[in-house]
């Protein structure tokens, strides 16, 4: 698998920073192969927020981890597809085929990731400031004084008040929201092109969650970061996402501009998800049945056992991905 | 509020926890988890209790059921004072009050088949022959939308949503009048969550069940509750009929919570109302109004006196002394 990064002909979209094509990630289990991510494709542009939305088991988090190739510990393996990263010099590199050493550089310089639980990513025995400064020194090879100055500036940029004092705090001394801000500061210290936020606000209080979502959206616009916002909460991305990819049982079933996906969804699962959201005065319409077993997914369209509109064709063959509007696609025979 | 049919009445209830330095350390101070909260729930009524972490909402739920003994105030269930009653004397009432939790797994015995667990709960409520109890258990499962063959399965064989249905069935087995639901849908996927909310709506209508519905999610509270109580650092910020409070909040914290619901401001045409910072430590709450450190309208006076909950119309109250001077949009 390890071969030198090879240049691939540049794509037409000059803003594109990431192209995921037919990505498949499998996990061997005692019962059989779990196809957590099964042929997923999407593009990400600079300064754009792509929300990957799905319920538990949809493969949304594994998609993010696959891009970063952080699967070893969980036993997952990328078995197909490409993840094309456009580097700053304009050349593309396929992360799936990149050797581990240059991949580490990609994780350090190109793509940063923040998770739901910042405590698992922060070093408990170093202060927040030390961890950020360390990252800056590694990244820019500057001296300690410059790195410290930059650290305080970064803490300010992610909205940590009294940066001088907070920089000397250990992770356990910070609140959940402040820890997540510190994680974002570390992520930004690498000056990445892409930020992947995996349920990064899920564990926070609602008022703090709103702050962090706004912060991530602001950073995306200011720094022209490409942001992949992985979440189970469709409501959370209504205000900030440019585009939404809806995942179900390892596959993207609908992808398009946020306004179109939320306002005129074309896949029955997207429509069903929206009908589940609690809105006062409206009756709730739960989706019948339960998400399928990803080890033995239903034949044909994976949503067909729960779909009110399913017909014979849906049971027979996987639905084709259809273009249903400008930059808007849905995998449904009736879309 | 002269509803004679009050099922639950709570007056000035307090709960303090001693804060210790280290495991065996001497008490350093008191954490006021719940501080002088009043509430009243009529038969068949649902009170939504809203708050973020540290608000004391779960402590309040446990106090109302007397799973915790209050440090002050009074708790009455169906007119009987249970504030300091020993457990043996509360037990007869306990059948009439039940609780469901965020994690239903914690309240189910993993080694017991669902049918046996339900039959046991039914037997406690009304002893009867085994066959009759099993039949009732099947009826209960049907009532919560589970097939009768679920009787023969163990808790681990169920998904999260089904398990919450089992926990609800188990709570209903003793025919309670009052249910405390502590974040019962927070851990569930939205497609599953919707089913549980619909089930709770249906059950309250069918069984005339009174409920205290505790949640951080205002949209869910809005769907289920008649009245709402907004808690912050153990104090009531605002209370009133849900529709009124959500349409026109009279406390800056309520307004901020509503604004934090994604998409809500846009849907209602309001300007965003974000607040800075996070809930301060309940060990050292701010002086005066506990919300003042995050309130965009706070003035010097807010730091001086702790505001009391003042009536602002029929069945509504707000604990903001500046409520008439500020524009909450």
C-alpha cells in the first residue's frame, strides 16, 4: 500500500480541498464483516461547512476517522475508494494509499480533528498553554517565546478569556466548553486546511453548545477552513451548514445544499428524520422499525423495510444515485 | 393557583450537600443543589423541568420522590407530608410514584427475563395467580408498543428505544399516578426519541398520569409539558404555562435557553440571544442573582440582592428584578 504520494490531475473546482470517492471501511467481527462505511462519496471546499448527519451506527464517525486513517485501534480497514486531499501547492494526494510517515504529516499540518470528549485528546499532565505551544513549535520551528505569544493569541481567538491565566491551567481545571475551545486552539495551531468536528458539541450544555457551534462557523469563514461537522443532531447544523450529507447504514443517501436538503428533502429517510424532530403543535412521526444490522443489511435499498413508499424495485436492487437539483443528489428510485 | 387536586406540592424545598476536601476530609462548605424551590403538579398534569448541568433538576426529581431527604422545605404527595418520613412509611405511597431514567439499562435486572420482571412488579402492586400476572405483563408490553414475545427476552436483547419502553412498562406495572422522567429520551437517536415522546403523550392521555419531565432539551419539553419550571444553579428563574413562557419569556436565562435551540430564532423571527460563559461552580455561586455573571442586562443591583420569584400574571412568575426594564425581543 505504501507508495510515494502521486500527483493527480487537478479537478475543475478550484476551491475543492477534499474529494472522497467510493470510500469503504470494513470491520471484521465474529459474526461477519461490518460494512461501517460502504461506498461513500462527497466533496469539501475551502470555507465550506459540510455536515455529515446520521443516527448511531450510520457510519458517520467512521467516515471521519477513515479520512484521518485513525482506524488501527478499532480494527477497521479501508477496503476501497479514494480520499483526495488537495495540498496547498495545488496537487492532489490520495490519503488511502499514503505511507504512514507522510500521513502523520497530513494529520499534523493539513487535517485537524476534534472529538466529543476533549479529555481523551488532551494531555492531563501538561498545561493547556504548554500543549498549544508544543504544537506551534513542532509546526513552525519557532522559539519558545514566539510560540508562547502565539499561544495566547490563539486562546483569544477561540474565545478563552484571561488567556494568560488559562494558559497555565491543566485540562482538569477547565470547564467542558473551555476544554473544547482549547482543543480547537490546538487544532488551529497547525494551520490546517480541514477541520473534522466529530460530535464536538454533543456533551456540552445547550447554551455552551451554541457558543462552540458559532465559534466553529466563524473560524471556517475567517480562515477559509473546510469543515466536516459530524453530528447526530440535524437541528444543530440548520443554522451553519452549507451542505448536508445524510448517512444511513453506511451509505450517503442524500447530499446537497443545506437549504435544499432541509427545505425540500428528496430521500424518504431525510424526510422521515425531519418529521421526527420535536416541533410544538405538530404531531410526531417516528420512523417505524429500527436501523438495520450493518453486518446483514437488507437487500436493495437499505431503508426499504422502514420506508412507507417502498415498491418492488426497492427490494431488488440498490437504488441509483440521482441528481435531483443543483449539486443535490439522492439515492432513491422515486427521488 | 387554587387547584385543590394538587397531587404533588413542594414548598421551599432545599437540598445541601457537604463539600469535602478529599474523601475523608472535613466539610469545607455547602453546595446548595436545590435552593427554595416551590412547585405544584395537579393530577394528570405534566410539569417540565428545564435546566443545564448543575441546575439541580435531577436532585429536584429525586427530592420530590423522597429518594433524597430534603435539607429544608416541605414535600406533600396527595396531601400527605412526606418531607421527613422514614422509608417504611413512604413505601405504601411509593407504588403511586415511579421514575424512569436516561439509561433504562440501569433500572432493569440483566439476568431477569422481561416477562418475569414485569410480573414481579405487577405482583407487588396486586398479588394474583401466575398466569394472570403473565397476561397482564403481555398487556403492558402491548401498551408500550412491544410485541408479546418480548416477555421471553433479556434486557440486553433490546435496542435503546425498546429498553426505554420496557422501563416505562415496568414503571406502569404498579399503576402509578405520578411519574418522574429524568432525561428519558436524551440518549436516544431522534427517530427513536420521537416514538418515546409519542408514547408518553399517549400514556398521559390514556392513564391521566401526572408527570415531572426533566430535560435540557426545550423542544422536547415543549411537546410534553403543560407548565414549565426553569432552573439555574438550584434556583427557579421562571415558571408558567409552557406555551406562554416559550412564546414570551420573562427571564433572560429562559430567553437564552430558547435561543440556543438550533433554528428556533429563525423559525420564530427573533433576533439571536446568545449568552457568554458557562454555569459557574455551584460550590461558589455568584452573589445576588445567580445568573447575573452571564446576563447581558445585569447591573450593580443584581449583585446585591437575591431576587425572589415574583408573580407576573396568572400562574406565571419570574425571578428577574429587571424584567420590566429589559427588552427580551
